[in-house]
């Protein structure tokens, strides 16, 4: 009976881990209007939609990387159609590079179609931790390392339209992303790039 009373009062029954030190956002291109201290699992519906929209628009996360890949391929295809005489290059005739880049840029202006945003209810991580994870990833330059399609400039310079050599996407164990995955399983996988695109 005495042991039960001591345990209820939390006076030495087992060990409790000290709280983990916060991981500050290192800064970078990702910015959000949602307060950094807000808990992901307790966002208002407006905050949830805003954060999901900002994540989907980030060019270094999966939705943005897929759009860039699609736009690179579309630009090259448009320029090839002009080169073959199947499509019109416009009044100025347009070089391969200008036609490709114009098609790419037009593609980039389209909004990203709906993307499943997974911020689980009950997740205890803060917006600041999510932002830190996103900025850690952005600082590894996934656009340069993840995409297998060449840019318009690469094709124009080399004439090669093949797949460019890329390494695996940088989604390794960064401190903030590791903590985020522990506190909110599934969040990291829902936005972060797979091994290669």
C-alpha cells in the first residue's frame, strides 16, 4: 500500500526521461504564417489549410519537385515539337532554349493540384519543428539532386535529352526531421521526396 502511494505521488517510481531540448529552425526558404508555437495536431482549420498550402507550394518538397519534373519534361517536349515543325515557335522563330524555357515557365505558373496533406490529429510537434525539418531539407538542394530530367539549358547546351545523373534525394536523418518523425509518424513521408524522381 505504501509503495502505491509513493508511486502516485511520483516520488521515485521508475525513471522519467527529461523533456527533449527544442530544435530551432535553422532558417531557410520555407516560411509560414502559422505561429511557430502552434501544435500540429491542434491547428485550427484555417491554420491547417494555410500550412498545407505553403508546404505544397515549396519547390523542394515532393509536390513542388514533381511539378518541376513535369515542367522540365513538358518544356523539352514543346521545344522538340517546334524543332520537328509540328508546332509553331511564334513570330520570332524561337530557339530550342527559348521555346523550352517559355513552356517550362508557363507550366510553373499553374497551381499544384490537390496534394494529400497529412498533419495527424494528436501530433505534439510544433510548427517550428516542422519548419526546421523543411528548411534542413531545403538547405540540401533537392532540386539539384533529386530530379532525373535535365533543364532546358542542359538540353540546349548538350543536345542530350537523356536522364541526368542524380544522387538519392536528401531525406536522411537530419535532427529536426528525425524528431518530427518520432513525434508525428507519417508527416515526413507525406511531403518529403522519395529516393529519386
